[in-house]
């Protein structure tokens, strides 16, 4: 992703330090480091010691044995002033080190004399210090102004005040997880894991008004909480569920800060640094929002959050950094084709995120949150947009539609070869498929690593593999086949990327636990009823891949924004959030004797392991036997005592239970479009053919035979309030049903909206006549076959 705002304060034992970076470098030994969450200290060559402590938008430094300071940076210093004040030297600088990123105002205070100079945008020279005793250097930063940087520094206080405040803050965080019966290496890993979890994401607003320069419009200062520095493709898996468990209010506040991106830019980011970046597949903040809502995390404007997710799923983006790639065609074809890079991976992630949107729609519908919300476009757009009202009818249609779209992963599964494979624009499988080759259709993995990427619907995935026995057999094959990491298998990458060699070094077949796409795979045995196999593999991963803290090891690979850390913490204490959009955990054998979770503003959750072994023999919850592999978040969040009896051999505990699955929670079929595809028409499945209809004009849409219809979509090229009439025609052309719509709001250009046929009364038809009651410009009409939903077969999540 690349750093920005890079500014260095380098102590030197010399009165006249060298400007050359290599020449002035000072070595150190790891034995001379003291690393803690609130303070870092190190002894450098030349007798210099350095201590660093953090503040909010501030940094405190204390140097001993230094005679001078060198200031260095990436990029360009636009301006520099140095003056002596009552507290010593004040250095003010404006750093601009990355195109498109907000510049940083630097406000530095130190006792010394400036011998700095600015040439060609780069700082030269140094600051001469008086004597070689301890000297404190305090630095404030801001994206807003030097005055705000100075205010941030003043609020942070002295070096000692920063240190005390940071220590207290981290002690509160680390106290949320207490373990007993852990080895020293486990304690280091657990505490480090909690520390890394809470490092990200970051709050971007400064001071009491949350002032910040908009990352989307560098000329505008906004005053609202905003959250940045995060990649949801990684963190939705474990980091957000653990944040929600340990600090619900904090998680809600951070998530609301990402909703602020929607208010500012009109989109939420897939990856924020601090603005949206074109990185990874999937608009996975949609799933994060759903999970937090289902966990009843406070502090999120759910109506606006839902509007942001709805836009991600129904509007082709105007910028590659936001939204879903390939959506313009993919929304109607049911998959993202190979014309879009990693289109198959987009298809799988879209299905997961559509499930999240369905759950969020259901949460809003059940909670009665149906008022209009503000969904303004960026300020540079120069116009206000109306709210996005959601009625219970709207939410019912969207809940059903997205639940069916959540099954769209099936459209890219080749039953003959047993893998998810990309489809080209004509719907054919990608040529030259090799399961061991990385890249192309697969994001940071290969076909093996993607064979189980439907954690939201394990029951449906099992059906694709021929049933639970087939799913188990595929997993057995997966763990038996070695990953070689060979450059010849690097696909479009062109060389063996580090994820390949790390996956090889894991030595668990194709399981690249070193990277996020594999993190759910050991647990997928549970959808086949083979919980003991899942438990065995998870325990092996913990005992072999997360050790060696004393050697500078401890993680098998990517530690992205706290996600790998959260995986370790969850698996170690005996829980794992396997199924997105379910607010549940699967139970695994704890690797420590006792864990006490103390959520901020919550009740204690105690997890005890009785006996020894890598398998589970029995479980009780608050003294009552628990015979399910999954446990709802709600059963823990109010305080709970979970006792897990361990066994040295497989026991078959809870083998008849399964984790939640989308296709069982909301039984149904994938979206099935019944319209006849006609080129250059409103049913050409491109979303690109704009047809203008004046009031009273009509178009007749033929269907592929007589079909029972329950949903339909209308896509408008332009924003506005539309009205229309529909006549459902039988095979003889006679009207078998009719409905009228008026005042249907389209907020965004290119938006697809879904409606229930006759507001929930399906009808059989062979064709449909659409009559415009207002002028409109449409790009697609789609009529969706009823899936004959049997609600009696729903899976009980609770």
C-alpha cells in the first residue's frame, strides 16, 4: 500500500552529523530494545538512547547522549519556519510526500538551535542540542493546519504525560483478555495479538471537532469522525468479530467512521489509506456492517450504512477504487466474467457480501428503521440529493433478492472438475485451467485455495461437492496435496509471490494459513459433520505455526491490520467466527486452561478447558449441556460460562450439528432471470443499452416460457422518481395480473432496484408489458423466477 507522512527525527552523538543517510545510521542490538505497546526504547551505537511514546496525532521522544538531531523525510517539504520560543526551538514544516494524499503539517518543539536549511524541497542540516543529557522532543501532526498540529501537541502534553496516558489506555485494552494455564510463548502471542488487533483501524479526525482534510478533496476541511487505514478483505474474517466481542462501542464508533467516507465521497472504501484505494476484491465492509448489526453493536447509523452497501451492490462505480468491478454486466449475468481481472474472485466475494446485505435489510425491517437517509454525493458534485427512503416493502424485496444473490457463487463452480473457475463473457469456462496455478481468477491463491470460499453457505458448498461426504473428501485431498511454491505455477504474477512460498512452508498440504483466504478452511470440515478433523488441524496450526516468539517469529505469514492476530486469539481461547452474516462462533478446543473476556462496558465471558487433548468431549454453557458446534454471539455477550471438556482422541461430539448456512437460514434458489436475452434491448444483460420511454410508451418483454415470477428489477440510467405499470401476460397475450408503481426513487445513475411482484403476490406469465407512467431512461429489465421458498425448512440460528 505504501506509507505516507514519513518524517524522521534521528539523534546523533556528533555535533556535525553527516547528511548522508547511510553515513549517519546508528546500529543497535535487539537485546538493547524495550518494546511495549505504550513505549519503545533502544540503545544505539555511540551511547545514544532513544525512547518513543505515542499521543493522539502527536509523538513524544526522549534522547540521551545525543548532541544533534537530523530531520529527514520522504517527498517534499513545501515550507519551513524555525523560531525560538519560551519552550525552545519550534520547527514548523509542511510535508507533501505522496501524490493524492493529504499533506501533513509538522509542529516540532525541542531545546536546541536550528542549523536547518531547505533546498529543493528537502531539509538539510541539523538541530544542535545543548549538552548530551536527556532532551525531550515533542512532535504534533495535522492534515488541517499548523495551528491544529500545535493544538494536538498541546493536548497530548509532555513526554511523561503521553507515556502515562498511553500506558493506561493499553492496560485497559489488554485487560479485555486474561488467560491462565498458558505458556510464556502463548502469553506473548496472545497479548501481542490483542495489541495488534487494536492498532487498526485509525481515527482520522483531530481534536474535539474531529477536524480533518478530506482525503477525497484536499481543499476541504471537514468536521466529523472518520476512520482510515484498513483493508476489509482481510479483516472481516476475524478482526471485526473480535473487536465487536471485546469492545462493542469502540467497534461501532470505528465502523461509523467508515460510513463517513460514504457521506464524503459517496462510496465506502474497500481499502482505506486514507482515501479509498484500488486494492483487493469485494466490498467487504458490507459484511462487516451486517455482522456488527447482528451483534447489536451500538453507535452505527444503520440506515446510512445500509444505503452505502446498497449502492455498492446495485450501482456500477465511477472509479476503480470503489464499488464492485464488472458489476454493470455481472449484476444481470450472475457472475463477473474474465474480462474483469480476478472476476471469479469478485463473484465469490460478491456472494458473501450480498448475504451480509440481506441480513442487514432484515435487521432494518425487523427493527422498523425505514426513515429516509442522507446519501449525498461528494461536495465537489455541487448539488444536494434527496434522502433514500426505505419502506418495509422495499426492505422485504431487497432482503429476498440479496439472499438469493448470495447463492451466486454456484454459477462459477464446475461440478465436473470440482473447482470454482472463471467464466468468459460468453459464459464458457476459462481456457487453460490448472488447479495448482496461482493468480488469474484467484486472488492471492489458486483453485485449491478457493475451493471452499463460501463460508456463508457451507451447506450449499457441500451440495456442490456432491454432499457432505464429498465435501469432506475434497478437504482430505486439499490437505494431502503439497503446495510447492514453484515459480512455474505463479500464473499472472510472473514470479513466486511471498504468499506462495509461505504457503509451501506451512507444510499442511494446500493450506496457506499464512494468508487470509485460507483462514476459514480448517473449520470447513464442520459443514461435513467432521468436527474432530477440524479440531485436529486447528490445534496443529496453533502448536506449530504460531511459536518462536523468542526467535523473532510467531506468525506464519501476513499480519494484515490485526486479522492474523485475531485468528490466533480466537482459535486459542476456543471460538471462531466461521460464518459471516450469522453473528455466531464455532467451538474449538481451547489451547489454554482458562480465559476471561472482559468486554468494555460488558459482562465477563469465562471459557474453561477441562482435561487435555486436541478434541472436544463435551460442552456446557452456564451449567447446561450444549450439543451444537455453533454458539450465537447473543448467548455470550450478556455474560456466560462456557466449559469445554477436552479429549485426547476423537469423540464425535456434536457431530449431528452444523454451523449456520445462508441457504438454510433463507431457503431459496439463486436469482434466475426468465427474460429472453435480446441484443441491443432492455434485456441484453449488458446494462449499457439506454432506452428512452416517454409517458405512456410501453415495451413488451418476452419470457423463456411460462414462469412463476416473484421479483423483478428495473435499472435506470438517470436519477429521479419513476412510475410505471406492469401487465403480466399469459401465453395468449391476455393479462393474468397487473400492478402499478409510483414515486419509486432512483438516487444514483445506473442504479438497479428490485421489487416484489405485486408486492409479494407471485404471478405466472409468459411475457410482461412495461408501460412508463413518467418519462424515463432505462438500461435493463429483469424478471426473476419464484424459488418456491419453503419457510418450514429454515435453520434455527438460535
